[in-house]
């Protein structure tokens, strides 16, 4: 499965770097991170969720990362820290650093002579870089990527193979765009005139902030007039659709398959569950959490969790119940009628 | 944000072209369109929705496009017309014409010698054009596109970078296909035989009518036996899935993330909201409107708006209410029982 | 529409190959398969669903494939068999065999010198094959595909144009990946630390079993630590999202636009309807069927059909009813109160 890192570190070396306490032998060496279940003696596992406590008893890991509450739950050599999952992320980054750019341009890349490409950037096979585009220091532009005219890609960004960025869009620093991502395609701007749709030119840009990561096959449309903006630190999963003129606040995380309609503004530090939808022209406050599969049709001005999902059940039960939804207003009326039955009438009856 | 157009026009020149009345100074010059909010004195804004009336008071626009009902709502120089949004679309097209094709074939394109490419077409870097394919006059085939064997692309069509069209499909005239679009992949045809799925060859085509626009990463599968057909003037947003043998009637518009299952026929002039779904083998009449997030499971034979969405609320409220859905049939039975309670029994009790 | 096959077969020749009985003249020759509706005298149609019985009366097909129950429903020459749809799939495969690979590497392909490519494989224009990748016998790697470092593609597999496979992933034998598919992109692994998201390196692989087919623009993420696994014979439609560390059991079929969240395990022989969603860290038993548009939020340990969809209705009716969902718990309380009304009190009233 995962490949062992080439370098090993002792628990002491790790805590010197990232903090935390060692319980047990600090000279224990590990070479890779692992799940509790799949760990081997040369790896370090982690416990970030109490549901996995039983696996802590049986793991073959050489060491583990745990929170204070689980300090006594194992005798394995362990690093005790405040935020085991974040700690694990850092340790994994230590063992699995991002591949370094291999500076240079592949002979099959097509780079317009007016483009400015940093000398230490890596431009992969068959990549196309348009007129007046700028590729910053340490960037990796993968095979088959298209970077349109006038696009700026900030330093340290990585476009994985087969990414498309339309003209004049702006990609910040340390951005990761996964394969199949399309940035800056035309928004869905159409006007009805005598039975036919007229295209509304989409002349804004898509502007992606620093430290944003965008998952495979996600699309971020350019603005109709003003820009579409993804602020710094936003994390977008795969197959998300961001329509024209949306703004996503900094450090918001959005799970796969979400769609956000035009001109909606999402706050900072929001979390949006998979396949949720948000209608157009809304404003969502900071620190709002939206459950998976939920459609938001009104603005939300307070932090909190919002949900609207039809819970599943075995099909026969669903059929029996769901049909009554079409009569729910009637049912409510009938209950009201029962409640209002005049006393006299009732005793008479 | 948006770039100013290079040419300016007076309001008089604009109304000579597109009709409408000028109120105020017809010699006012503008060079670009803008939103009311972001407009500057050299731009023309528009009011198509009364909710933006307050912005009309404060806009810095040099002129505005309004409907008859808002004629008196501003003192700015203005064009008064019947359909401000369509009028704005036309004015925007005047300031922001589509980039002209740059006739010629990039040296890195791979064009089969049996393909017929119009002399004034533009074939971008790394594009691949298959055997016996035909590319019409004035087409732009973007970088990295794949146009399969036997495909026809009608005059004036534009394939943005990294579009894929499978063999034998037909693309009409003036069609726009955005990046990541896949036309004519195999439909999901499988037959179960003794515990394993057999593939059903997909031998129909996908046929895209004139003046269709298809958004980024949308997929239109080829037919199983007969063709999948998108009729003229249809507008598809991003990340839509059109299954095999679907037919979409002319001038229908479909928002992002919609899925339409196999062999369903959608009428003309329909409007389908984002992330809606339509089951297979259905017929939807002309001028039907389907709300976002709604699943259509039966044919619809009358125009109108159709909806089925679980409205969201704060999570605690949702939890409290949603659980009762599983007992809705029981609840209805219990209300019926209360209503039927025999008079005698009730008075006795 | 569909092109006639070049070779014709008699019904006798077909049943010699695939079994079944001929009723009527076994020397009748056909050259292609067709729907009942579009069939011509040189084609063979099929009846797999009784709803199409009326078309059986009027079809112009030269012959038909039917089940035992429809043997007497037509006088056309016919093949009677146990599973008409699977039989049709086989006959269609006979008339429409997959195109044979054209062995060789296109001059514009970029193949790392450490890669091992079978001599009879076809590598299309502009394909990129990474370091130490292995391409098996009889493979077709389409134009513009990217096959990353260390990837293995098993014999007989076909990557249609513009597919992306990230480093170290494993593609089995006889796999079909349609255009726009992305295998092995990073899973959505992020850890919150002091208001910012840390990236969790994704060091597992995506492993695709034998005889899997994956539809256009579907994404299968690599594992965070262990692998993401699609077992043999699985069929995935278009625009599906499979998150990190998911395992899909053998011979399961999933319709378009489905999303499956991280670490969930789906059983064997399941069928999942379009646009359904399955939350993370769940286990779904073998032979479970999930309806379209249904969100599964809990593990399912028994075969059966599971559903949770808000049925659509005309918008006015929906509005009238849906609002009462927010008061459903109250309504249930009120019904309980009516039921519990003490006898004495009631008779007195």
C-alpha cells in the first residue's frame, strides 16, 4: 500500500520539531505514518476519534499520536498532544514531502514567447502557456495543462495534469489544482428574447487566493461582470460547481459534489457537506455548517448547523409514508378541526 | 476586474442598433457594461430586477438600461426598453465580441490526413482531429481537444481547450463546448448475466444542434442504439449528465449539476433548476419548469412548475421533525381514527 | 443513426453461438441490432420489458429476441431465450466488436524511457507515460491521456482520450476508463489547526480491479494511508465521486452523479441509483439497492431496497404541504394529546 519513507525519525526528533510530550521510549524510530489497523512496528499511527479506541489495543504500530484523554489508554511509546489529527498531518508531511519541482520546460510544452515563466518552475509535457501568462517561482504545471492568455499563477502552485485555466484568471500562491479542474469557464449567463436564449458575455475573472486546494473535476466559473473569488485557504473537494460571481470566504471547506449558484457569498470558516446546494444571490454568514444533501434557499445570518434531508428507510416503509406528504396540509387542518370541536357539540355527539 | 472595451458608443448609437428610447443626453459615451454597484462613469449598467432599485440611486454609472416601469426611478441618462436584461446582453456583446478565430493549424496539432478542415478554422496546440472528421468554417478547436474519427463540427463552433468528442458524433453550427466537456462517451448499458455485468455496445451517436452551449465538465453520452439528441438553442450549464438516448427539446435551459437518465425526452422551452434529477424513460412536456434539487420520477404532460425539496432548517429543529416522517402514515391513520370515533362511544367514554 | 455491421448472421448461426431456440425461419439473416421502434428488416430487435409489447406488434425488424413469456406474442422469426437483454448484449457485441488496437506508439506520445509498454499496445497522440509505468498487452491508451509514474495498466485495458491516472495507481485487466476520468487524485484530507487547514498527505493508491468500466468525468481518489479499492466487475457511470479509502465490492453497479464519502465500504452486487449519496465510514451489505437521490447516513446490514426522496408535485401543492414539515413534531404531539384526552374530561366537555 503506502511506501515507507526513506528517512526515519525518533519520537524525540519529532517532538523537537512539532511539540508534544513523549510517553515511553523517545528513541523509538519510525519511518512512515499508518492507520492503527494497518500499522507495522516501523510506523507511527494516531488516534483522533474515540471510536477507534479498540484498535489502539491491537495495533502493531511502533508508536502512536494521541490526545491527553487517551494518554493512559495504551502502553505503546506515544506522543501526547493537543490536536492529534493536525499533529499527524504534520508528521505525515515530514515523511511524505511534496515532490520537488524539476526545474525546466519539457520539449513538447508550448509556451508563448510573451509568457514569463520563473526559471525554477517545472513545465510538463504538452502543457500550453498562453500570451502574457506569468508562472511564478517553484510552480509545477503538469502535463497537458492549458494556462490561458494573461493568466497569473503565483509562486509554489501546482497544477496537476490536464487542468484548464481560461484567459485572465488569477491563481494565488501555493495553490493546488487537481486534474480535470476548469477555472474561468463562462458562467451560465443567458437572457431570453423572443423564444431564444441570448448569450451574456462573461467578462469577469476567476480569482483563486493563496493556499487554496481544488479537487479533481471541480469547476469555478469566471464572473459575468465582476469576478468570482475564492479566498485564501479555502479547500474544495472534487466535482464541485462554483457559479459566476460567487465569493467563498477564507478557510471555508466544501465537500464533494456541492453546487453553489451565481452571486452567492459564503462566509469564512464555513463547512459545507457533500452534495449540498446553495441557491443564487444568497449570503451565508461565517462559521455556518451545512449538512450533506441539503439545499439552502435563503440567506443565513447566524453560525450554526443547517439541515434539510429526507432520511432514508426501507423502500416499503418509505412508500407508505412519503405519499402522505402530499396531504400534510390537509392533515394539519384536520387536526386543527379536531382540536376546535366545540364542547357542546362533542358531548352531544 | 473587467477590462474596458476599446471602442466607445453613444446612447444614440446604441439605440440605433438595438432599439429602445433614450431619456436624457443621447450623446453620452460608454465603453463597457457593468453592474450598478461596480459601475464607473464610462460604463452603462442595467436594472433587470426590482430588488436592485436601491443601487440605482447610488450607482456611478454613466448611463443605465431600464424597463418602462423604472423610467422615472433615476435621472441618469438611460435607455428604456421592453426587456432590459436581453438588451444588456446585446450591448455587452457589442463591447465584448467573441475573439475572432486566428485561421491556421498549430504545428503541434495532429490532424489525420483524411480529415477536412476549413481553411479559416483555428486548430490549437496539441489538438487531435481524427479520420474523416470535418471541421467547418470559422471553427476554433482549442488546445488539447480530441475530435474523434468521423465527427462533424459545424461552422462557427468553438471547442474550448481540453474538450473530448468521441467518434461519429455531430456538433452543429455556432456551438460552444467548454473545457472538460465529453460528448459521446458510452452510455451506461449493462446486462446482468449469472452474477456478472455484460457490456451492451453503445452504437448510437450524440447529436448536438445549432446554437447549443454546453458548460464545463458536462457529459452527453452517445446513444445505445439510436442517437442522443440535444436540439437547437439548448443551453446546458456545468457538470450536467445527459444519459444515452435522451432528447432535449429546443431552447431548453438546464442549470448546473442536473442528471437526466436514459431515454427521457425533455420538451422545448423547459427550465430545469440546479442539481435536479429526471429519471429514465419519461416524457416531460414543453414549457415545464423544474425546481432545483427536485427528482422527477413520473412523466409530466402539462406546463407548470414542479417541486420536491425538503426545506432546510436549523439542525436541531430538523432532527426533531424529520424523525416523524417515518411515522407519517401512522399519524394519518390515528387522525382518521380520531375523526371516526363513534358518537356513542365518544360520549360514553 | 447506427451503422450496419459488415457481416450478417443467420438466426441459426446466432443460436449456435449463444444458445436459445429459434421459432420461425432459422435462415433469416440480420446484420445489426436495433430497437423495436427503429428496426429495419435486416436487423434483430429485442423485447426485455413488457411495456414495449405494443411495439412488438408493429416493428419492422427481421427478427426479434424474446423471453419464453413472449414466445407467442409475435409471428416474426425469433430467438427465445431465458434472458433477452443479456442475449441482446451478446448479439450486439457480435455485430459491434470493440475496435482492435492498432499496435504502436504515436510519434507525439511522450513515454519515459523507464516505462515498459507491451509491443502490441496502442499509445495515442500526445499521451504521456511516466517513469516505471507498465502498460500491458493489447492496451489502448487514448490521445492526451496521462499515466503517472509507477502506474500499472493491465492487459486489454482501454483509456479513452484525456484520462488522467496519478502516480502509483493500479488499473486491472480489461478495464475501460472513459474520457475525463481522474484516478488517484488526492483525497480530501485536511486537519484544522488554529483557524487554518493543514493538508494531510494522501499516500495510499487507487486500485481498480479487472473488468471495471468507469464513465466519463468520474473521479476515484487515492487513499489517505491505505488504498481506495474498486473490486472486479464494478460498473461506474459518469460523474461519480469515490472518496479516499472507499471500497466497492465486486459486480456492484452505480448510476451517474453518485457521491460516496471517505472510508465507506460498499458490498458486492449492490445497485445504486443516480445522484444518491453515501456518507463516510459506513458499511453497506451485499445486494443492497439504493434508490436514486437518496442519502444513506447509516450502515445497512441487510439486502433490500432503501429510499429517501421527497416526491415532487406541482409547486403550489408542494409549498402548501412542505411548510408543515417544520411543525411535524408539534403535529404529532397534538395528535397524541387528542388521543389522551381523559374520558371524564371529554364527556364533560
